[in-house]
């Protein structure tokens, strides 16, 4: 009898923060990986073959995979997967809790994003079903840990530059920041969990804390110890409106500020039950926030 070779994975979004964490875990457990992204993966690893490319043009190597992971844009993956001639019994794809939090947003662009995420998830499930494969969708909350996220790392960068970070006093909505490596662990666990077939899971971090407390912990992790300045909420909104009118702060839409008051909290118990999900509490270090 010939011994079984290593398990084989096709990973999209290999250069991203979740993708890199996933490649690390796959390498540690002996997987042979074909990784796809336009930029190279952040870390060189054994048993890794990188394909420079992206959606929609990437043509999958004509080989069999045990699993396909999507750690990039879900809409582009779902369309690619619908048209690809690819056989793999398991598909694990990252979506987002924005599917729920932005469903009833005031901003039409945010509502459209939620609708796109929902349609993309449905497409992945339907196409997997049509091919006799099993798909699992994973929806992280606010992702951090690789020092290159667009939320907490951006807050850290701004605070280091200016020596302070300003928040409205009512920025008390609950958040559950989730570490990239906990997401990678969940993706691997989903592979071997029969209950995870055909399911979508929220993947929140291991702790719910108010927005301003989350920012406080980010600032406390920085050697410069920037100050957190809480200003009356109407004043904050006035200053923000002026900054927007002046063409600054494109990355901070009004909806994002309004949501600082809202609790964006998700139940981890289905993922704990089916995936053995065990996300860490929020204790950021400088290395998790600042890339040198
Ligand atoms: N970051 C968060 O807070 C957060 C929260 C909830 C859900 N998510 C979801 O989790 C997933 C991964 O997020 P992330 O934060 O790890 O993202 P990221 O660091 O921005 O990485 C995105 C990855 O997608 C790839 N990509 C982008 N456009 C592509 C295209 N046209 N064709 C092929 N690859 C493409 C990028 O590779 P190249 O640019 O090198 O091609 C990169 O590897 C995404 O689905 C995201 O929506 C993220």
C-alpha cells in the first residue's frame, strides 16, 4: 500500500493578514499549499508554491486539492468558484460580520456591502453543494494581530504620530477584536468538523469591551504611551464634519463614527461547539500593532 501523501490546499488571499496566519498553521501541520495572491506571501515557507495572480483570471492548477481556503474578497472568490473547474471536497471561506452589522445601515454603500456579502455566501454554498463539496463560511469581527489591519494598527499609527488619539465620549459600543491566528485555527478546525459543513459562523474575539477601552489598550501597548482624549460628542462630530468638508479623513465615514456607540457583539457559542473555537482575550502587544 502506498503511503498517503501530504494533504493539499489551495489558498486565496495568501499575502493578507489572515492568509499569512493560515499558511503558518498549514505549514506547521505538513500541508502542501498552492497559494494565490498578486503580491507574494509575507513569509517564505516549505511546501509552499506561490502563484502570482488573482481574480477573476486565475486558472487553478489541474490537480486535486483536499481543501480550498478563501482569505481574500469573498465576492470575487464566489464568482471565480462558480466558474472554475475545480474539485475539492472542502471549501472554507472568510466573509464578515458586516453582513449583519451593515444590513440596515443608513449609508447605501454599506447596505450594498452587506447584500454583496450575503449573496456571495449563498453562491459559495450553492456551488459547493452542486459539486458535492462542503462549504463553511467564517465571519470574523474586527481583525488584528499582524500589525497591518486597517483598524487598530491604523489607530496605533495615528496615535504614535500625534501623541494622542481623540474619541467622542459616547464611543462606548462593545467590540470583540479577534486575533488573526485564532481565525486561522478556526479555519483548520472547520475542515475536520462534520458539523461545520454547510454552516456559517461568527468568529468574535474572546472578550467584549467598550470601544474606548479597546483604544485605551491599544495605546497602552505602545512605548510612546499616547494619550486618549475624550471630547464631548457634539464637538467631535463638528470637528469631523469640518475635516470631511476639507477633504480629509476619507477612511472614516460618518457611519463608522455613529457605530462607535453601537454594540457590535456576536455569539461565539456555535463556533465553540462545532470548531472548538477558543479565541484569546484582547491583550495587544506592540508587535501585534506596529510593523517595523
Ligand atoms: N480585516 C478585518 O477586520 C476583517 C473583518 C471581517 C472580515 N474580514 C474578511 O476576512 C478576509 C481576509 O481579510 P484580511 O484582513 O486578511 O485581508 P487583507 O489583509 O487585506 O488581505 C486580502 C487578501 O486578498 C487578496 N486579494 C485582494 N484582491 C484580490 C484579487 N482581486 N484577486 C486575488 N486576491 C486578492 C490580497 O492579495 P493581493 O493584494 O496580493 O492580490 C490579500 O492576500 C476578507 O474576506 C475580509 O473581508 C476582514
